[in-house]
């Protein structure tokens, strides 16, 4: 996994879920992708709010954040109506995990977080970095669920609101010599997809994103892009699991 010197570094998150155990019967139907309105109606929070909670949880659980094999995927069961799937920080993720019955599944397809710290320590410049540098710089995103492409990917993009940005706090770890660390304000954006609870059987989701390369300290656009790929297995948890 691509390592960063600070938690404030860009995290490019891509989820892809593919092929399951051959002994498991194939799913009779695919989980559905919820619209932003449906997410709010069914879960009680916006997709942006769930994305912020995902980031807070990931910062509090670095094993979950940096896992590429699914070893810590069970940490995604945060005890609420939504299961937090894992993502990649730039290196493909190949993992298998169970999702508790009845839980919606939050997929971080390609997301970006910025913590407030000089030279960008306020919502205005952080919004510019997330919206204008990262989101505007994405040149390709594709997602398939059980072999069927997800249309209108742009409808699943979360932007930092111009008038009322959703600012939340993350624990950036011990204070470093430059002063970075501790509880810091942050904003996030990207492509988030929420799935309905999993029907019985195996499910496959494949994703690809080509995202811009940004300076992790300044947020400025650098040369080149990251191609994000990952493969995970997703199964509804059996009773007693």
C-alpha cells in the first residue's frame, strides 16, 4: 500500500468486490444501488455524513485503513445500520469478508480527505482541494455489481458544499515535530456508493478509477495519475457468524 508521512496525506479509496468461494451458491439477485435520497430515507443520514463517519472510523482503526487482504474487514461492522467496506490507498485490495444480515454496505470507490493544517487550514481552501483538484481531476470511474455496470456515476459524487461544508474531526495521531496531529478538523469528498442489504449468495463488484496525483502537504496538482483497482469478496454472514 502506498505509504504517506502524514494521515493528512491524500487517501484515494477504491473498492472492488469480485468472485467468491466456489462452494457458495451464486446470488439470485444483486444488491441495489441507492440514490442519495434513498440513502437518507433508509439510513437516516446523508451519503456525505456516512462518508465522514467512515473516515473517522478508519482514522481510529488504522489496521482497517491500511488492510489490503481483508484481515481486519470485520471491523467494518460498526454496530449500526451500515457496514463500512474497506478501500485501497493506491495498492490493489484483495479481500474477502462477510456482511451482517440487514446492514447496508458503504463502498468507498474513490475518495479524498483533507485535514485542516497549514498551508491549508480552513474550509475554503480545503473545499478547493477536494472539489477542484481531486474531484474535477478524476478522468475515469467505472463500477460493476454482479456484472452489471452502475450508470450515472456522477450522481454518486460527494462534494464539499460551498455554503455549508460538512466539517468533522479525525484523530490524526500523536503530535509530530511540525505540529501536525491530534484532533483535527477535516472535510472529504469522492465517489461513495451505498448498497442495499445483501441478498443470499455471492456478489461481485469491480471498480476502476483514474484519479489525480496531489501533493499530500499542499494539495496542489502534480504530474501523473493513480490507477486504482481492487478486488474483494462479499457474502452475507451466516447465522451465528
